[in-house]
C-alpha cells in the first residue's frame, strides 16, 4: 500500500508513495495536520505536547486550530497553528478569556484573582473590560486590560469618581484624600463647583471638588464653613479665635455696616470683623468701641488725660453739656476742656475732671476801663487769622463783638495758610490796624480805625490821651497803643527786664507776643510769658503757627499813645501790676 491512509484495527497509518510508513512526524493532508507516532499510529482524541507546545487532535485525527473546543467539560482554545493556549489571556473573536495552566478556559462567572489583581468574568468566561460593572450594591470600573481600578481617581466624561482600595466606587458619602475633603453623590460622581445639602446641613465644593473650609465669597456675600466643612447658618455672633463676626439667618456675614444687637450698637468692618477697643470716624462723627465691641453711649469715657462723652446715638459729643449736675465743654476733637480757656470770647475755668468751675464776665461794650479794653482785645486772639485790610470795612470796623466768620475762616485753614493769597477778604480776619481799631471801638463806641502808622496820633487827635512821636524812652504803660511804620499793637504791660507783652495782628494770626528785653535778649520775661499763655489757652493756633518774637524795633523810635485816666479808667489797678499779674487776672488764675 502506498500514497494513502491505512487503517489497521483501531489505528490509522499513512503509507508514503514509496510504500514506507510515516512515523514520528507531522503530516499535512489538504488543510489539516496530523501527527504520526513513533510506531506510526495517527494521534486522535487526545492532547499531545511537541517541542513544549500542546496540541489537540480530534477524533478523526486532525489537529484542532483557530477554534475553542470542549474536552471532558472543559474548554480550550487552539490558535491558527494549533497550539493550545495555557496559563494566560487569549483573544478570541474580540473577547479575552483566561486559560489555566492545563489550557482549560476559566469560565466561572464572577471575580478572578490573579496574584492580587482582580478581573471579572462573564458567564461565557470572557472578561469585562473598559466599562462600569455593578456587583451587588457596588460599582466597579474595569480597565481596558480587564484589571479592576482600585485606590485611584477616574474621570468618565466630565465627572470624577474614586475607586476604593478594594475597587468599589465611593457614593453617597464624604471622603478625605491627601488632606482634602470630597463628597460623592448617590450615583458616584464627585460633587464640584456647587453648594449642596446633605441631611439638614449645607456644604460647598470648589471647581476641583475639594470642599470649602473657612470663609468663601458667593456673589457679594461671604459665608463661613467650619472644620467639618459645614456652612455656619446660626444667626448671631460667631467667634473664631479671638475675632468676632455676626452671621445672618442665611449664613452670610454682616460686613461694612452698623449692627444693632439688643440695645448695643456695633460696627462690622469690610472684612466682617467686629470693631473693638478703637476709635472710628464716619463723616464728621466719632465713635468708640469697647473691648467687647459695643459702641459707647450715654457715658463719659476716660482715655489718658482726656475725657469724652458719647450721646445716646453713640456719637462723640462736642460743645456744652450738663451731665449729672456738672457742666462740661467738649472740644471739636472731643476731649472735655479741663483747663482755663476762652470760648467764643468768654473766659471759663474747668478743673481736671472737666467740670466748669468759674466763668468770667464777658468783655463788655462801652465800659471804659483798662481791664475791659484788654479783655475785648483778647477776644480775637488765637482764633482769628491775619487778613490784609481786614477790619477796615464798615461792617467790621463798627461791629460790636466778634465776627463769627473770623473763627470759622480760621478753622477752615491749616498750617500752610498764606495771608498774601487772601488780601482784601473782608470779614474773614483782621490786619494790625483793623484789629486795634476794632478793640478800641468796643470801649469807646466811636470810629477808631485808620492806617497803622498814624493810629496813635489819630487817637491823640480825638482827645483820648497823650502822644509821643519817635519815642525812644522804652517806657510803656498797660493799654498803650504803639506803632512803627506799617504796624500797630496794644501793650499789656512791661516786665522788669524792659521787655513788653503785647497783643497784635501779625501774620499769620492775632496773638500775644513778647518783645526782646531792653538789652536785646530773646530770652526775655515777656517772650516767656507770651509763649506760656499762647500754648496754654490757644493751643490750636500756637501749634499751627507758633509765636512771634517782637524785635527791639517795637521798643524804640516808636509812635506812642497813652490813654488819659479820665478817658480809660483803671479801677482794677492794672497800671500798677506786672504783666504776669495782669495775665493771671485776665485768665482768672
């Protein structure tokens, strides 16, 4: 027999063309392959290992290839070359299957653990991959290679998910990852870029999903999320550390506005913090907030040596007040007057507690005494600016009492005042001759204003006293009116060192000055007295503009007018007093 198959009993053989028997070799007949054993019999109905690969030969002997097949209830797969898969994943018709070491396909539906890596198999043994998987109440995500995602973030479309160590997707819960807190919705997606409610509590997730903690802005409002990431919604005070905030019913904080809580008034800053232990100015009004935040009201407040009063509306008081049987005067900056002073031309005495102790009689019009003349002359001191030609208009030259506009204009200026920019602004202040003329008019009730240089001679010509031109005697009496070329002043008195204390309008304001001594010393008694009284009773003007020292030209070669005692009486004995005594009496010391 040659060139054909031969069956002998239960075995098949192949006889070559020369009649020899094939043995221990592969043989292709048509599209099928066969294997002839050492003794020539064809393999069939069995597995066979050749050169390390396993093959399966069907009942009729042909090698299995490119197919899955079942043997004794187990499934196997042979590739196109007939090699039976074993111990790994094999792609069959677009699906992956796992072959065990013996080549059998693992076909049990459910989880497959391969050395700690989890896969999930369908009932046909194919693995689930590249999709979500629900098992029981939990969801998992199987990667493209079939492995289960675990302990990692996963983005699917626009949503993010987190798969736990054991693979289950987080859902309906909070989760802390690397110090940040997140929330995952019922279907698993991470909450992001929104405010949301869990139970009866509110939370907010940033655009990256992290939950907000601390202050956050929503529109034009600010909200606070506590250490548990919960929105604080309890209306009332919120204390964070040592800082207080006030929360509205919707959870937003009060900021940049007043807050009334009970009977107390508070101010919440732009950052929501409560003002405390500090001053606050709104418009022209001042307020003071206590250590615990409420603004003071209906009470005196002591700060250092200063005393303040706050009204029922919490505003700091200014002006006159009657409190608990005492009279106070609160200055523009709020502090109670606690020294002797002149207010609106009237001298008052206050004790260290701010209580009014004594009020001097007002300077009077038409009372022709040396003291009354000086008292009238004091009224514009420290509160009236030097204005070129001021006082020469009929309105001020014939005015009785001070012009309120003088002090108003004084208060509108600052230390940079320059009289050359305010020439002829009648009614805003006085120049030297306008000042002296106005003061004389108060007691003489007669026109008394003329140019400065000739003013002493003008009063002499009116028959009011004696006159010496180009006087070099350097001897002066209280109330004398003295001039030099272009300037005129009033003498308060002459000191033992020959210096004189004077009152005059000299740029930039009306003031008490002292001349040098007769020897020319700038450390004269008069200069010291002038500085003492200006700084004590006229601190605003003194701090702004200082105090002018009058040179020796005020002492010699001057035009000198002295009042006749029959015109200006001296019942108080001022002409026999020293300047220090006169000033002490004028200021009630």
